[in-house]
C-alpha cells in the first residue's frame, strides 16, 4: 500500500480526466469543512442526494476531487440518487497536514466516524481505494453497524497461511498495462510530495498495519476490485475462504495505477452498491 507507485495515483487521475465519459456528477460537489476532536480542519466534498449515503476514501497522496470526481465515479453514483461524502483525509488535499506520525493510522479511522456523526449519518456505503480501502477494511470490522456495504478497491486482506498465500501468489497474473507508462511519462516532471508528510504517514502505517481482522463474524457485504496485474488472487484468497457474501472483481489488463480510471471498475461499484442498498 505504501509502495512508491501509489504516490503517483492522484497525479495519474488528473492526467486521465478526459478519459471518462461522465467526468462531472449530475449535481456539482460542494466544498465543506469540519473541525475534528484534534482541532484539525478537514475538507470534504458533498454531493446532495435523497438516497443512501456513500462515504468515499481516497488512496495515499490522493484527494477527493482527482480520485473520485474527475474520473466520473462520483457522477455515476450521484446519478443513482446517493448522497456522497468525499473526504480529503488528514494530511491530504485541502485538509490540515500534521507532521507527527502519531497523527496518522488509527486517528484517520476516527475521523471518518466523527464526520459521519457530525453529518448525522447512521449508516453508509463505504468505498475506498488503496489506502482508502485499508481504512474501509478497518471501519467495516470496527463499526459494522455503521456500514451498509464495503468496497475495497486495489486492496484486500493478507493471507496468514504461508502455503495458501504461496499458492495464491502463483496464480496472480504477471503483466503490464500500456496506459501506465504513458501516465508516468506525462507526470514525470511534476513536483514530489511533501517529504515531511510522507515520512510521518509512512512511519505511522508501518507501525500500525496490519491490524487483526475477524472475517467469519462479519455480516457486511464486501466487494474487492483489483486489476489483473495487481495481485488479485493473493489479496482476496482469505476473503473468499472466510467471508460470506464476498464478491471478487478482477479488471482485465489493469494495474494498481490504472484500475481506478477503468469504466469496468465504475460499473462494478455502482452495481454492487445498488444490489446491497437499503432503500
């Protein structure tokens, strides 16, 4: 999750804004802020809707608009009538950026629950990609009563059995997506991320991750969406074995960097949420 290529994801999305057939949601996102228990001012986008809420969590070094609005993902969900809450997680986007490792990891989980409480959202669909999917994984087990469904993009759950893990890794396809190199070439001259922030969040997540997880007891519908060349089997073999109601989606020909901007990712996400909605 903290590999260097994840850092390129938000820049890649900006480079590919024009690739979406529906780059803007039906209702324009509104900028909002709230101050959390630590005194941090956190930014989020809200797209109003009468349907069930969807809380969206971006990946490492991403932010709300380039990760979810620009590729058309927010627009696709807004067309279904959902209320969308798209958070700039602490340290990212327009949210405050502390530089201490203790500010990241577990406190980021509490931010999401606090935001839901502030907005009066009792239950929501959770959608995350990469680091955001890791956050979703923690939230769905920490507070399952608050979660209608959980979608883990570019992520899964680590396999603890070494034999099963090795067998799954052997099944993972190896390959590249030509779009990835084109994206990397386009953003090669962009400035690097804030090194103090990168150091703080990397230290925090290295110490904190992975927390233990009890999958058999979970009753939340869970989806994982991974690219064909993003270890889709080794990330999900434990979910397949231990979790009832699990749905595994593999996007052909895509990598960790390019899955999020693929229309098949959007379609699978919209379909999953609609089938598991409470409306």
